[in-house]
């Protein structure tokens, strides 16, 4: 079987050795997110161990910065790097660009790195970003017209700064040809596992996932963060009281715009417009997400059966709740409970 040029041999397909490991270059810079960087690095390190145990080459892992030397992460730990000038772009198989919790200030001083990224990505087989590293890819023009993932809290900022980018707000990671992007922080591990699976096959990727004690494919998407917490971090507290009321009354079947507008003491039209403007969601979507959040907590922490939870959270029946779970999390309620329930044998 012939391998695609640049790919590591698929273990299931061939035992032919390559003369050298594929080089993965991690782009570092001051204020880089430490876990953005090291999470993906650890995946490639573990994959290299798994490949070498099979007599096959793994990955040559390099951490590089503009000038080399010590780079201080956002968390304060310093990382030793090699200068980008020491690498020929054609010698790099995969470029991985971590993000930063201070990505706005990083962008202001990143012109040289962006220029290098624009050139090097033409020669490398693929380019990937972790979390807000997508901003650097976007600045290099690599994400124009492409579906893209980034940290959920930075989606609006990415859309404002780079309107040509098509943002997938729920994806854990996205592949668009030779460009891969991932959601926030630990999603870089999911991304790296997908890259390893594409290169080395399912068996090796599963071995790495087991060693790191993570899912090979994480259930659900970025919707698995607290809906109420997100609502409370918006710029305005205008609807905090209403959101708390909704969370306490999810079992009511008629949480319509008209009913909620009455609770907010606003006209339905003005309420619908203002609510979406302030929270980023329509009232109907907010109710759905709050119901989903409540159902998740009950599936994790209670012994109620699925149908009881569906009724308590206002879905009406198990089927409507299942459809909502599949749409937001990509997993059925029963499967969600099996993975996340605190009890070993919860009622279903």
C-alpha cells in the first residue's frame, strides 16, 4: 500500500520504516498559553513512544520562537526555544500555533511571526492552531472563507477582527483542507489526537488517549460549559433576574416570548430584540440551553430516570430531550449519563 506523501505510515496498513520522523514545530511567543502549548506537545510525545515501540518513526518535536531563547508563558513559566530562522519551512511537516489569554496584545506585536507563518504554511503539509492561536492564522490569511474553531469566549472577537472567517462556535476542532483549528485550551489535546490518528492510525491514537486518560473523541462540543455562567459573564446584567427566574421555572411548558416579556415587564417585540442584543441569543434559544444545562446536571448527579428528567426540565418527553442533546452535544442523554454520572449505576 502506498502512503500519502508526508504522512507517517499507518500502523494498520504497513510496517515499512521511514528514514526520519516527521517534524512538528510549535510556535512560541511571550504570553503563550502554557497548556495550549504543552497539551498538544504531550500527545505527539506519547505518539512517538507508541510508534517507536513498533519500530516506526514518530515525531521530531521542536519549540521555536522568533529569536529563540527563553519565552515566558502567560502563566509565568519560561520555555526554552530555538530561533525560527534555524528551520527551513520545507523541513516542517506540521506547524502548531498555540493561543494566549492575552491574544489582543500578542496580535499587536506579532507581525514578524505572522509573516513567517504565512510563508512557512505554504511549504508545510499542514498548519494547526490551538484556542486563540486561530487569531494568528487569521492574521496570516489562512482562515479566509474557512470554517474555524476557537475558544468559545473569543468567537465574537475573532468575528469582529476577521469577518472573512466562518466561525463554528460549538466545534472542538475543525479541519479545512491543510488547516486545522481547535477550541479552547484542552481542546488542543483533542486536535493533536486527531492529527495523530490521521497519521498513525486508530490503534496508536487510542493508545495515546489511554495513556493520557482522555477521550479519543470527546463527546459533545463547546456547549458543555455552563449556560448560566455564560449568561452571567455578558457585558450587561439587564436580564440576570429573568435568567434566574427561567432557571427556576424550566418545568413550565409555556416559556414563550410573550410570557417571558411579561415577566420582564416589556412588550414582546422590544423584549425579543433587547434580549438577543444583550445576551447574543433569542429567548427561545436561551430557554433551550438552560433546559439542556439543567438536564445535564440531573443526568450527572441524580438517580431520576430519563423521562422524569425530560419532564422536569420542560422538554416534555425523552425524544425532544434526545434531539436537543444531539444538536448541542452530539450525544444522546443515555450515553451522556454513562460517561459522566457520579453514580456507577444510575437509573436510566
